[in-house]
């Protein structure tokens, strides 16, 4: 696998995670991990972080 393909693949994964968290935050879906309810505000942070990482990895793939 080339570096460019790897960066594009990673970018797609991060963007899917960002979209999933955005949908959770927008629709107010409940998430429980290990019996602990995860607040929706966590998803807003996760959208920003995963979106940024997806954007950056796409940019690195474009440079290859």
C-alpha cells in the first residue's frame, strides 16, 4: 500500500467517525460505555477532533 493510499484511507475513517459523532450530537442519541452514559458534549469535541484529523490526513495524501 502506498503512503498516499494509506493517508486517504485514514482520512476516510476519521471523516466517518466525525459524521457518526455529528449525527449523535445532532439527534441526541444516547451512548453508554461500560455502564457510564457519555454526554453529548463529548461528541461535539469528537466531531472537531476527528474532522481535523481527517482533513489533515487528506492534505498529507494530496502532497504525496
